[in-house]
C-alpha cells in the first residue's frame, strides 16, 4: 500500500466562510425577515394554526 502525501488529499470542511458555499438571499427574503409587522402576522398565523390543531385533538376525548 502506498503512503499518500497530505498535499494529495482534499479535506472536506462542511462549514466554511467561503462565499461559494451558500446562496445569497433575495431582496424579498431579506424584507420578510426584517419587516416586524410581517413577523407579527406570521407569528399570529402559526399560533392560530397550532390552537386549531390542539383543539381538534383535545375535543375528541371530551365527547366520550
């Protein structure tokens, strides 16, 4: 078996700051991340959705 030099091997580094390793967000994406009223709307939407799911799950046993 041959011994390979360290220079011949490529090392895989999963988290690097290389600019080629990620996709830059679009202007719309940045807007939705930073716009506080939009964040409040999404927060309320997800909370209402969770309440609806939980109420369906818990209401099933109350009828019996």
